[in-house]
């Protein structure tokens, strides 16, 4: 079985460094990008199973990256987790018409991310089994 | 002269009256005389006619009654007396000397009559009375003639006339003099009035004259006094009203000037919503010139829905007159501005007479508010990022099965991030002090080599931990400068930190100081990543950060160079930047040299 791939997008190298260390320890394959453009390149090379992205980045920011990803690959709705410190609901309006985009609170706890990812993949597995059974 | 003419007219009319009186007198005398003659004549004729003929016509040589009755009558007017036949023959006659008896005229049917005989060549005009003789058989008549009065002027009246004339003659000048005398005060009065009219002052007049004129003069004087008092009063009133008019005008002008000088735009609308007053400031604020606004309804010039809505609310009677309302909006014609519009109903005597609108440019406040918000957001982000990293590494360290190498890395990163946050907080405090104006450089005469050596020492360990060589090249006997040591230290630290931060392992940083002709140059030269000319332009702006392309995060926060530049400017120096992308940068602080010795200068 192929390893699940997580694409990390953040302009803060330390964040990527920590998350990579911890996710790799959990058995995920980790790809990383410094900004939106690089993320799209990586995405083009290989579609991730989940993308984790920061919002505030120079150049193409998190929002644009999410929209572009959904436009470019409409049939492959890999979940996207957006890391944000903006807690106001008005700051989260923009994801309303983007399917499968969710938020991760900053400061981010890597362990929390690992739990979220595990839950997601478990749910996906049950769903797949259900569809198979049906 | 008028008075003289009046005098002449008086004299003339006086003479005319005298002449008239004399004429009437003479006429009356004449008529009386004629009546007298008629009575006498007729009486005489009647009495003679009653006498028998022989008595009237005696024989020759015998004196007749006629002679005896009439011959000696002492009447100067008597002309003749005759007894005549109808055929004209005179039977007897008595004639005054020098007179010829005129031929008789046939008797009239009435009998006694009179007739006038015009004067002939040798005689005077005669009035004849005649009548028939009662006793005569033949037609005989008695005739008595009287001279008509020759002239009405009687010589014996001459003294009388002369007397009257003399009296008149004496009277006329007297009257004239009297009149003249009576007129004199009036003339004086007139003259005084004339001079008074010419000059502005009205002299008090006490003419030397009789009671009437004096009374008149008094009344006139009183009237003039009153009039002049009234005139003075009016003049004072007019001066006062002119003064108050000027004051009002001045006040109004002043008020207008004040209103025009206000930074706020003012509009006054009448109850119908038309603009009755507007200051010139509305043009830069709303983008409409005053001329297009005056006497126009709001709809004609206002394109801002918010302002229109507010003014419409004020126009409608529903709103409480005392209420005030403020809105904030971007004017449609000047979209980069932000305005506050405050409307206030103008009321007085329990009725509304319009609306006052004050327009204030709130762009700066708006921008400041926005900048404040941006600043807070930015700082929060800048503080959250290292916290985020510290939290993550912390969480990782909590795991038991972490490699020793990763553990060291984590500790290093945490230390770095703490340093970054500390530097950010310090710089924030300094920037805040600087911007509040409370950062006043306390300048002293400072020997630069000590200061630079200190800074070099402090930065060296950090440089070495990153594999960067930090050198110090300071010329000996560097001239003293007048600086605030603490502030210059902050600037130097920021430059050195940047030089280390934006460098790579194996690179170098040189802290150097050289002396120029007029200034001392402190340079921080690095072999780091450098920057584009475009970035160099903006690198001293607040919160500007060079976009980093490499995978390594340098941890800048966009305040260090801003602060450095501000500090250098506080010292009246300048910061120059020389940089080439990929080849490093040189940041130079140029400070003015101090004169060799300044009195009171303190060398630290």
C-alpha cells in the first residue's frame, strides 16, 4: 500500500520542518512548498491525499491556492486544511463555496493535526468500504 | 433790493390813492356847484316867469325888474338874463360884461328846462335855464344863463392842496424810513440766515429791534436751535448707525473669513433644501464648486447617497429639531477621501429655518485608524509566528522518542525565535517612543572606537554560531562625534543582526569606521544575499520586508532598518545602502564630525 501523501505549504521553514518530522514519524509521506506557486507545482507532479496550507503567504496566498487547486482538479477533492489565526467567522466566509476545505487553529498543535488526519483517513476508509459493500 | 422795491411800490400806490382822493373831492365839489347853480337858476326863472310882462319889460329909460333884481347880484358865474320872444328877439336883457346873449331856443313842451350852450369863440360855455312867461300873450320866455365852471381847480384851494401834498410829501419818506427801519432787523435776520446757510453753524440772533421782530427772531432762534439740535441728533444717529453698519459689516466679514478659513466645509440649507451658504472648502471635500451648489437643491449637486439620505431626513419634519447626526462616507467625486458629515437643524422661535452641514476631512483619521489596525494585525502576526514555531517545537520535544540531533535543533530554533521576539518587542517599543516624539537623543561627545568594539564583541558570538566571520576595522584616532550612545547602539545592533541574518554560513561581516573630510562613516559590510535596487528603495520603510526566495527563513520583522534610519536622522546623519543581489550589502551611517574641541563637551 502506498503511503498517504501530505502537502505542507507555509512560508515559515520552521513550521514545515517540525510538521515534516512529526508526520514522517507517523508514517506519512510529506511534500512541502514555500508558497502557493510552488505548491501548485508539487500538486501537478503528484496529487496529495491532504493539503495543509497557511493563509498569509507572500505571492499566492492560501485562499488563492485553495481556489486554484479546486478549479484545476475539480474531480480530485483531496481535503485541504487551512491554518489560520483568524477566528472571526467573517474571515472564514471565503471557503463557503469551496468543498472540503477546513480550518486548523493557529498556534497549531502538531498532535492535533495528526489526530485530524487520522480521523479523516479512517472516515474515508469506512466510506469506501460502504460503497464497496453497496 | 427787495425792500427798496417794496418801498417804491408803497410810494407809488400812496400817490395813486392821493390822486384818486383829490379827483373824487374835485368831482364832488363840481357836482355840488352845478346843483347849486341849477337850483338857483331854476328858482330864479320860475319866480321871474310869474311876474307880469310890463314889470319885466319896462319902457325905455325906465329900469326893469330884471335890472334891479339881477344887475347887482354878486355872482361871478352869472352870464346873462333875458326876456325873449320865440322868434329870438330879446325884449329885455341884462348881460355881464363881455358876454353876448345867445339866440333863444324854442320852448319845449314841458316848459321849464335847461340847456348847455357850448363855448363859442369869444365866450365861455354857458348853462341856460328858461321857462315861459305866464302872463304874456305871445310866446315869451325868461332866460338866465350861468357860466359853466371854467376849471375845477380853484386857486383858493391851492394852499389846501399844497398842504396835503406837502404832508404827503413828508409822509412818504417817513413811511419809507419807518418801513425801512422796521424791515432792517428782518433784513439782518435774512442776512444772518443767509450766512448761516452758507456756513454750517447757526448763530444765536438777538437783533436790536422791537418786540414783534424780537419775538419773531426769538421764535426763529428757538426753531433754529431745535432744528440744529435735531440735525446734530440726526448726524449723531447717522454716524452711530454708519458705525454700527460698519461694525456689522466688519463682523459679518470677519465671520465669513473665519468660516472660510475653517478646515471644515460648511453648508447651510433652507427648509426647502436649497443651499443658501457654502464655504469654499466644500470643493476639495465634495468635488463640487461652490457656484454649482448655491441656490440649488441637494439633488442637483449631491451624488452621495448617504449625504442625500441624511439631508432628506433633516428636511422632513419628522426629525426632532434638536437632534444632530453624523455620517462617515467616501465622497463619490473624491473617492480617496473619507468625510464626516454632521447635520444640525437650525431652529429659532419654535421654527426650523434650515440645516447646517459641517463636512470634515476624516481621511487622515481614517487612514490612521486603518494603519493602527494594520499595525496591530501585523504585530500580532509577527508575534504569533515565532510563538507558533516555539509551540510546535515544544510539543515535539515533549515526545520521548526524539533524536538527539532533532532535540538540539529544536532548542536552537526555540532560542532563535525567542531572540526574534525579544528584538521585535524592543524595536516596537523604540519605534513607539520615536513616533510619540518621546525619543530625544541625549547627545554627548563620544569616542566611536569603544562603542564599535562593544557592539562587535556582542555580535561576534551570534555570528560565530552561524559560521560567519565578524571583523572590526576601525581607524585609529577616530574623530569624536556627538551622539546618543544608547540609540546609536540600537542602530548598530540592527545593522549587525541583519548582516548576520541575511548571510550564509562561511560568509563574513565587517564593521568598519573611517573618517572623511567632514564626517565619520560607520559601515557594516556583509557578503550576504544582497537585494535588488527596487528593494533597496523601500528597505527603510516601516514593516517592509524583502521577499525571500530561498527556503531559509531569516526572521525579519520589518522594523530594524526603519528604526535605524530614524535614529540616524535624529542625529542629523544619513544612512546609505549599497547592495547587489547575491553579493552582499553595505550599510553606512554618516555622522558629522565634531569640532576638535567644544566647550562643555564631555568625552565619554
